[in-house]
């Protein structure tokens, strides 16, 4: 089967009350249109055509990496008119699949079942049963149950409005048939638009059988028209993500308070994730990992037996086995920690490597630094790596001990097993195996009186 998928993504989305085109609004930090594209690209022998209109330039620029053809609908005159813009790119022997850029949760299995219902004498249509079908086109059937037409809400009679089977708009049909019907579309309706749904009545008139199927849930075929629906589908999607992770053995302390806004490329065993954790981008999580509450992780590689305590932010970083991070730690991009590293509370690491067994436990900033193995960095240590124009590197060799409240003014090297006394400002290289410190001499003044406030 040769498939041409047409994704309709031209609408403005007036009810979103936003300058951003509707299909660029996000679920799990991915545009709605991206979700639809990602699902459809898993279909074999498939060419993807995306019809855009409102904000066309922004849509194509934002999603320029998509392997798809972009077709602009300069005037938004209805779904039928949108598909007409692609008509000359449809081969007669294609199976044409119509999808919508604002229906992000449609599953591949649902589409594959839909496609099985297409042949030279049939059109496949996805419908949905609703308690309240207001706003949906109604599926009209004859006494034998065969579909005869779809009537839009604004054109429906009172009896037709009582029908609870609604049209999702998602369908599949042979290319030659679709092109014939597109040429016959009119706009004699309440909206003055060219409805794609009118091809159903034409198909019936031409003796084509309409075969319907349905998704597992209403949410799967729900489109986004306002912020409330966007929020609802975000929660549905996150619930699905959480269930999948728990089925793979992950413990989520509260599945309702967990967000996966990306992917987990590798997933170990015996992982425990506390509340309000957000995972973004591409992550890898090893075995026996614990992630504390209110932690945000993006594009991280986390080794085995790692404990990340509460309120940490980790981005584009690598954490080695048996390491301990936090609480309130921040690992910024290009931070690479070896095994058995401790990064403690209110410590920030940026563009630095920390070798095995080193500890930076309290209130420190380590940027543009190479830290050797079994180094101990005391509280309040700062690498002064930026002079306002250039950034310089600090090198701390194996076994060094950095006393609290030390400023290391880069470029500087702290030698192997060197010790720096607390409260030092280091501007020159420190020799191996020696104590280095810089302090003013301490003295006391006898007879000194502390100022006293005068009573009023």
C-alpha cells in the first residue's frame, strides 16, 4: 500500500486567543503538529503532506526539520478546500489518509486499523460516540446501519442533532476516488465553506461502502480548540506516560504529579521518582536510581545507584555510578561527573568535569573547571572564571583539598594533593603537596568600644 498522508494544519485557532498558530501550541513540550507527524511517520511507504495557512512561515520555520511537503492554503475556505490544495500531488493508486494537526493523541494502532478498511470499493471513516456531541458533525445511517452522509452541526435538523455518533474528520480513501469527489465539492451550506465531509454522501451515491471504526477513547480523537482542551489533553498524555513507565517497573510516588516532556532512551530497574519531577529532552536512567521531589532533568545520562535529592536542576549533564546530588543542586550544560561524586546543597556546576570520588558539598560555584579524583572542595568555594570578556579554566588535580570560602581566580592550577587554607583568594598556581593560603594578618584592638545607639 502506498500512502499519502495529508495533515490539515491551516487553522488560526481563534479560541486559543493567541498570536501563536494553534498547531504550534504544545503538549509535553512538543507542538501539537509534531505529535501528529511523529505518529504518522511510523506508517510504511508513506509520504506526508502538511497543509498550512495561518502563520505559515512561523510553522514551517519552527518545524523545518520535518520530512514533509508543505502546501499553503492561502484562503481558509474549509477542510475540503484544504485537501483540494494537495489534489495534484495525489496519485490515483495512493491510499490517502486525512489527519488533523490539532489532534495530538491519535494512536498508530488506530490509524493502522483504519487503513485496513480501505479498498477500491470502500472508504474508511473514524467516528466517535459522545454523550454530548455538540459541535461535531453527525453520522447519519439508514435503517440497515449503513452510513449515508455526515451532517455538520449548523446544518443538522433537530432529529439529526440527537445522533450521538460524531465525525472525527479522520478518513482514508483511494486517491482516484477522492480527486473525483474533490472536483465536485460545493459550498452551499451555512458556513459557505467546502466541507470534506460532503465526500461521504458522494461516495454513497457512487456505490462506495463506508466502513467505520473507532478509537479506544474519546480523548484519542479530541482536537484542541481552546486552552481548556489543551490542558485536558496534557494531563491525559502525562497519565499515559506515567502508566507506561510503571508497567516497565518504575515507581512513581504519585503518577498524577509527574511529567515526561521528552523520552527516556535507556531505562534501568528499581527506579523511584518522587512528586513533581519533570523529565525533558532525551534522558538515560540506570539501575537503582532515586530522584527526589521537585527535580527537573533535561538531556541527562544518569548512572547506576545514583541518588538525586529534592529540588535539583540538571541539564545536559552526565552523572556517574554511585553519585549523590543535592538537595538544591544545579548541574548546568557540559557537566560530567565520574563515579562516586558528591554534589551537595546549593552547589552549581557548569561546563566542568569532576573525577571519581570528589566531593563538592556546600554552597559552591564550579565553572569551566577540571576537578581531579578524591578532591574535597569546601563550602563557599568559587571559581572566578570570567573577566567580563573571556572565560578561563581552573584545574584542580587529584587529592587536592580546598578550604572553605576560597576564590580560585582562573586561569590557575591547584597541584596534586595541594591544600588551600580557608578564606584564600588564589591568583597563582599552587604547588603539589603544599599548603597555600592568602590572608591578612589577624589582630585584635584592646580598648575598642562597639557603637551604642542613643536612646531617644
